[in-house]
């Protein structure tokens, strides 16, 4: 339980970095979060994240209509891998802001 609690903390920091909202009362092997309203297309946003950072975050729309504005992070990876993924995401966001773009740019 302690291992998964630590992984959950890292996943929640990733969600914070991405500007997502979530409940801390979640349990299980995944953390779900709502994508910011400013993101026009979750599918395009997740694809950009994947291609730019090599970090895969599951888009909720693959689970049906009710998941369309959500993403999911698995807690099944080792903590160090999750921390590495978080660093990649932070670097991606920082690089976007350095070139005058915003993370939540409408596409």
C-alpha cells in the first residue's frame, strides 16, 4: 500500500502540472482527472504529449462518452519511471512557454 501511495503522489503531481482537476479520495491502480476546459481536443492534447515527451497517459474517451474529458494515469510503473515521466512533462510545458505558447492553447 505504501508503494502505491507514493506512486499516487507522483501521479497527482503530474495531474497538477497538466492543470487537471481530480479527487484525492480515489483508490485502485489508476488516477483519473478532468482535463482543463481550455483544452479544445483531449485527443490532440494527449497525442502531442505522447509525441513530445514519450509519456503515454490514457485518454478517458477510449472508455466511452463519460470519459471524454478525462485522462488516466496508471500506478503500475516504478516510482522512478513515474518521476522521470513527470520531469519530461514539466520540461515540455516549460519549452512551450519559452516559445510563447501556452499549454492550453486551443487547437
